[in-house]
C-alpha cells in the first residue's frame, strides 16, 4: 500500500507546482502589459527626433519587436520600444518553485535593475547620436542657405585694374563658378573698378559708364579682396563706387541708376554722327538706349520725331554752318558726347548750355527744350 501511494503523492505535487506556475504566468502577463506603457512615453520625443533619420528607417524595416495579441484592433504603441525587452527567460530568470513564506516578488520576468540601467544607457546613447545628427543636418542646411548667393550667374568685367588684380578677379570668378570677360556685355553683373578714398571714388571709364547705364553693380576692387579674406560673397553696397565731383561729396551715380524708377534720357531722341574719339557709334547708341532715349539712324527719321531732339557729336569736329543747318531744318540741337557721359556718370541731367557753345538758352527753348535744363540753375550745374 505504501508503494502504491508514492506515485499518487508525486502526481499531486506536480499538479500543485503546475498550477502555481500558471498563476504566476497570469500575474506576470498583467505586469508586463502595464509596464511598457511607461517606457513608451519616455521615448516619444526620441521617435520625433529620428523620424526622418536612417535609424528610424531601420526600425521600420523590421528591427523592432512586435507583440501579438488577440486584440488586433488596439494601436501598437509598444512596437518600437521592446527591442531590448525580449521576454525569453535567461538562465538566471528561469521560474523556480516558491518556498512558503518567501517575500520574493511575483514579477519574475521583469528585467533586473542592471538590465534596465543598460537599456537606459543605450537609449540615451541613441538619443544623443540622433540629436547630434539632427544638429549636423541643420548646420548643413544653414550652410547651404548662407552660400545661396554663390548660385547667382555672376559675370565680372574689370576697369582700371593692374594685371595682377585682374588675375585675382579671374581666380575669384573661377572659385564662385562665375565668368570674367574682357569687354562689357549685357550679361555682366559686376564692374570691378579701381577706387580711392573712403567714398570709393572711381574714374569715368567706358566700362564704368556702361555699367551705370545698364544698372550693374559698380564695386571697388576691395570687395574682391574682402570676399577672399572672409571666404564668402559680401554685400556690395558698402563697396559701391561713386563718381568724382568738384565738391566734397561724390555723386552716387551708380546707385542712382541701379535704383532708378525713371530713365535718364526719357523723352529725348538722338541721332549719333561720327567720328568719335575712343568710343564707337554702336557703343554710344547702346548707352543712350539703355538710359531711355530713342535712337534713330538718319536725319529724315529725326526730322519726323517730336520733343527734344539732338545730334550727338564730338566737339571741334563739325563746323558752325553744318550745326546751324541741323538746327534750322530739323530743329535738332548739337549734343556733345561730354554732356552725355557726364549725365550718365552722375545719373542726372546737367545744364546743357554749360557743355554747348553753339546755341544759347533761347535757341534751346525755341526747339522744345525745357527752360530748367538750359538756363543757369544750381540744380543742373556740373559743380554739384
């Protein structure tokens, strides 16, 4: 009888242990479902930071741990948070039968304090790495914004510079994917000129006048030097050239033209008659058109025009009889190229009689010129 009862006792013990294990598993599952919710809240910010980073893409490609549940309709907010929390028991976490009176916690599957510490440390490292990556990306974006001016189609032409200074401008242009040309054209963006003094005083060369007429940047060579020193394109305004005058303050002709709302020679019609010194007929016609004048190519066309009409000539070339004929037959005044260049250089209209010894102010007014443009007046004086 004693031998028959022994298997029965063993069966009862095994059943008791088995029941205890099931009870523990139920308790552990409840704790397990409650605990990760706190962890999920802790890492919400981290997911926001790395949402568009390579680390985030790796998580979404299957490296995260998912929890299968019969309640598939619930949001899987635990999904990206359990990579470190595999609940396969390790050797030190295998369930052991509880001794009576033991105060050991029933949550045997909860990671140890050492495991939690390692998880926090790893997560903090990931957080820091992602923040650093975000800062690097932001820094790169700011750098791109800061260098946006380099994307302009820059085109330089030099005036009054030495051979070495021209080479420096060419190297500067190559560095910024720009071009440097020998002659002015309509695609030029900057005329780099030799200047003196704090006011960036420049000489009125042909390229200088062309740049003003076409509303280009007229900048001192110092702009190139300072851009090279700071390794970036600087604002042109502090380096903008000025036109020399006979008074203390120079004329801001380049700026006046660049910001103009009205063309300088609007209402004028000109006919250019060669010969000219150093400047071609085409170049003068281009200057006049760029500043608002109507340009015709014959006396017949000029005769048909109304308003202020002029024949643009070089001084001391045509005799008085020829000039008087123009005046009486087609009502056109002789206009010296000196007056044209001076007006464009300062971007203002000067008194005509100061540059013309052929006609009086009354003669000018008789063929349609406004009195304020031909009478001696401080506003139109070339001493401004």
